[in-house]
């Protein structure tokens, strides 16, 4: 995350909560880069325009993972491999965020769009992060190991985000 993100008023709150949750959910040791990533993700997704930033060619904001997958496929709608990477990064973030903080949103998505019934969200989140980690060349090479960890630890990270959500002072029961 850029320096300005670490200065966001919510960043320190989220980082503290993420570190606490990771210590409980991942006692064998958390990764500082992943903790920073999760805190930064929570700050970014506090804005709904960031959460729903993937748009199709007509400019329509996408909430369906199925539609995002088409948008992030160079064989379908993505006009470059960088676009594919960006959309898959977002898919991983989107699924991780919702699976941890509000899994009911993903369940509703499945009910609202029958195509979503075919999606195993955990598997897709892991696969999207794995794809992003495969961009291990400049300018992405320094980020690739973090995305590999996100892919490999997806389930634990989802549990940690659920704990963060429960521990936040403004969490609705």
C-alpha cells in the first residue's frame, strides 16, 4: 500500500484488528505483508466505489463474480494481460472480503444470479490470487509472493477477517 494509505485514519485500527485476528487464527505465525494487505483492503473497501470498481465495456459496475470472470479473461473481454491481472486481483479481494465480513452477501449473490450457483467462491478466490501471483516479473515481481500467500492461506484469512468484523466497535450483531 502506498504511504498515503497507511496514513488513513482507519488503517491503524484495521491493522491492529488484523494482527490480533491473525495471531489467533494463524498461531504458527502471520505474515507482515499479508497483515498490511488485509488492513489496506479493508480501508479501500470501506468505499463502495472501490468494492464495486470493476466495470464492463458499457461502464456498468459488476457485482457478479461470474461477470467479473468474463471481464478478466483475455479470451473474452480483457484487452490485456494487465487487465486480466487487475480483475483477478479484484476478484480475490472481493471474495475474501465478503467471505470474511459478510458471507451472506455471497449466498444472496448465488440466489440472485443462477450462474453464480456454479461458483465455488473459496476455490475461485484462491485461483484468482494464484493467477495474480504468476505475474512474477516487473513491475509486479515484488507483489507476487504476497499473492501466493493470499492464495495458499485463503481459508485462514477469511476466518481472520470474520474475527476482525466481530471485533470492530461498530459491528452490528
